[in-house]
C-alpha cells in the first residue's frame, strides 16, 4: 500500500511499515517537511496515498474523495503508543477498504467514517 506518514509518526513505525512491504513516504528531513496541510493534502491525493498523522486537522477532508486517513489522538502520546495504534489500525482493514475511510484512533477506542460515494 502507498502510505504517507506525517512528521509526528515514529521512525520505528516507518521502518515496520516498510518491512511489511508498504511503500512509505516520510518527508522528515526533506525540503517538504513542514509544508502547509492543504499543499500536503494535494500531494498525497496526487500520489494516491493513505495518510497517517496525529494532526486532527486532516479530518476536514473526510467527505472528499481520498485514499484513507488515519489519525492517532492520544491523551499522553509517546512513540510506542503511537506505533501500536497505527499497526492495530492497519491490521483491521485491507488496502481496498481504506479508500474514503477515516479512522480516528484514541487510547482505547476508535471511530470510523466512510465518505459517501460521489
């Protein structure tokens, strides 16, 4: 699966996803790091990638056509907890299921939102 990870996702998660065979774009340390969310969103959509982030602002795109949004929102986040929630979420859905799907992972619960067909 083609995945984009925001700067706030642990490097361990990036490595694990790559080891699982995913094509992961991590802009950490590149000239694209820190770009505005709207510009980033356009780039992700052009490349047909699932986005993994802790930035709840990406939930504003839930009703648009997209290739998946995974948002991790924890009360006391750390690398280990973020990593565990990402892997848990990705294990729940097949690649084809992510299209139009927003998953919001919290400490113990999750919310799913499927965009309507346009």
